[in-house]
């Protein structure tokens, strides 16, 4: 009985150690294990959107530090309004699948305790699994590509780690710690959003009370490693500058061209009918004017809106608004191509008419470098959090430069290295979508629990059979006897001679 109690106690301590030292949270969140973002029954705020003119964008770009908020609002609006801009952001976000591996860090393999390493390794994998990296991290990447900076904080429970995005207008980068940007929060935000305070971690309540005692100190740095910032342009820290802000004017041009083409099309579809009054040689009307007006009114009443009519005593030439010019180019197509050219992306990725597969592959690799730079910053955030825990100080997380576009190429490289004895098995599995947390567990499940390796056996052939099995099936030696019609004439004669000789 004492042994059982000891084992239960050790198991309980082990579970607590998984998140030892993490920020404590209210029992409400620990019990429900969910993040409440707003109360819909008492929601008094609504998002606002601003459509700025092309001249406004030009003015804001002249002083991006002063107009940081306006530029951010502009790209958020365009992200929802422009399918071209949204597709561009989603394309760059898709250039990584956040495949990762966990590797030892600052460990001497000759003196390391294998049981201790394995125990802490499992804890790190459990924490990473609770982060839901494949679903949460693409959101961070999308915000960085759209707005430049993602400000976030972590909700930590026994079973889950949820990333909450902070309002960008009230956040700023203050310091750098462990190669990760720290966040300062403007706590005056809760002066007009007091009901939102309960939907933030307990740290915010404590620091908001500090701000209320001294309202001149409205900017207070949040605790690390649970709060962080990830920046696309990490060489510009004093303000946010959306990476693709430069193409907003091209997007506005595209809309202008669409309106011009719509107007041009309407004019080209417009026609006019002229009803001419006949005249006699002496200059008198050939038909009564009142009757002519009546005929004209009857005609005009049945004509569609695109067709006009007039009543005239004079002969008129054809009236047409169609523009006939053999050299006229498709300005909309050119404007769409200018958008991707201004973004530094090959437009043929989205409308492939001419480019070869090799040219597109090289273009994607160049684009992937931009995305992977942001992924490395996210990697630093994860490592700072993991290594701040007692069990994770000797481990690090590495995100692979892997996406759906190069997964096969990368997997082949890892598999070839493994065939020469290099320790790249985990790298190969991660690149193919099988993480370390599932690697040995799936092998255990399929091999020992379900016995799938013995259940699904391929059909045997001579290449898979031993020499003893082949002799047993064919004691006379030689190739197996072929059926009628399968062999050659000489082969059949040889077989007949064997049969005669017995």
C-alpha cells in the first residue's frame, strides 16, 4: 500500500512539474480550460474600418512613424476588401507548415543521465503539443505579414496554452530579452474598456491597479516569457511598417481601372436611334408633326435604357461610343500584374500562362526566405518560453524550412542523409507531417498494440524469397514452367525433351 501511495505521489509531482513555474491563473480558466474573448450579451464596442484615399496613403507613407495606426487600419481594411491582397498574404503564410523538432541543448552526451533527459524531453513535447502550433502559429504569421507586428500573451493551464492577441494600437516594443521582443502595454486602454479587463490574464489587473495610482505611467512592460512581440521588419523596432504597404496604391489603381472599364463598357453598349421626318420639295413636312411625335413616343417607350431615341428633320450619321484601337491593351490585367510586381512576387504564381515549372520553383524559394525569417522569430519566442522552465533549459525547438512546396525535396534530402547514418530520422518524419510526439507512439501502437506490420503482408515474389523457399517450390531447378502460350517454340521443345527423358 505504501508503495502504491509513493507511486501516486510521484505521478502527481511529475504532472505538476510539467508546467512548474508558469503563471498562475484564475480557477475559472483552470477549470473551463477556455479563453473568453468578449461577452456578447454586453458587447458595446464594434470594430471600425476606414477606407483611405490614394492621396491619404501617399501622405501616410511620407511619415510612417506618425501615421502608424492609419497605415495599420488601411491594410486591415484592404485585407478584407481586396481578394488580391488577401491572396498575397495567404500565399506567403503558406510557405511554411511549422514542422519542428526538439533537440538537446547544452548537453554532454557522455555524462548525461538518459532517464532524466527522456523525462524532460517528454515534458517539452507535451508543452509544445498543448500550444497547438499548427493551428495557432499561422495566425501569428498572417498578422505579421499583414500588419508587421503581432503582440501576444499566453494563457497557461494544465492542459492547454492559448495565445491571445493584444490590441496593436495600445502596444509597443520596449526591450529585447533572449533575442525576443518584449511588449509594453498602454493601460489607459481599460479606461474606456473596463469590461474587457476580466478577459485578460491576472497580470493585467495587477498592473492596471499600478497605473491607476500613477496615471502618468500609462506604459508598463508586460512579464516575459508569457508576453512577446513578433515583427516582420525586425530591423525597424520603433514603429510598425506593414511589409506590403507599398502596393496599396497599385490596389487603388486596379479599382480605378475597373471603374473606367465599366464606364467604357457601358458607353460601348449604348446606342441611339434617329427617327427622321420626311420633307416635301417645297419644304413642308411629309407627315403631320403631331403624328410623328406620337410615333416617336411609342418607339421611345419600348426601347431599353441602353438605347436612346431622337426625332429630327435632318439626316444623322451613326452614333457610336465604341473605341476601336488595335493597340488597346488590357489595363486591368496590367494593373493586376503591377500589384504582384510591386510586392516582389512573380505574378505567374497566381495566373500561370507562360512560366516554366523551374522558374516558378526558384521564385517560390526566394519568397520562402521572407516567410522563414518571421518563423525564426517565432522560434525564438517558443525557445525562450521552453528554456525558462526547469525541464526545458537543455532543449531547443527548431522549425524546419519546410512547406507544401518543398516537402518532398526536403524529405528526400533527410532520407538520403539517414541512409548514410546521419541522425535525421526525426527531421524526415517532421518534414512529412509526423512529429516527434507521435513518432515512437505510432510505432508502438501499430507494431506492438495493433500488430499492423504482421497483419498487412505483401504478396511474396522470388525477389523476397530465400533460396531454400525457391528450391522447395521448384526441386528440379531452373525457371518455373510457363503455361501454354507464354513460352517460345524452342522452350516448349526443351520441355518436351525433359519429359521424354523422365
